[in-house]
């Protein structure tokens, strides 16, 4: 497992992809993450309904295809995995869990729909 220094965890940054698929075996409430950022040891994202904020315990994987961290503010330190959301992942994983799921032929349209969802939430 790759570990990151406290300075790397504390640094402010925005993850490169607009929307991520989020999975955590211990947390069935997560599904997507929009505009993921890290600052002062916390990770934040919008999930189409609300903003989520979690204290990072440890970052175990951090590259363009996957970001994995353990929570530092919850008993058991659950591990969250974020993968860039593709149209294929949307169809297989996200769409079946949505009440008013849309069909998309292009990823750009899918990303635009998530952005509209974010704008309409506030």
C-alpha cells in the first residue's frame, strides 16, 4: 500500500475528473462524487443531493484511474474508492440505482446532466 505524508494529505487540490463512481463496502449511501477536492486533511464532493465532507485517515492509492482513502473520522476507518465515471460504469452501476435515470449516448452529455443536477440543488 502506498502511503502519503501528512503534507501531501494536507495540501489543497482538486481531483482531475469531473465525476467519479464511489464505492465503499461499509457505506451504501455513496454512489457518485462531483467536483472532488482535498483541503486541510478533508475530502469533499457533491453527490447530486448534498455536499459530503470526510476526514482523510490515509490515502492508499492516488493516480489518474483510482483514488482510495480511509476515513479518519469514523469508527473502523472504512475505505472509499473513487474511479472516474465513464458511460459504461454509469450504465452498469449508477443508472440502475437512480429513480429518474437518463440515457446518454455521449459522456459529455452525462457530465452535463450531473452538472445541471448540482446547479439545481442550490
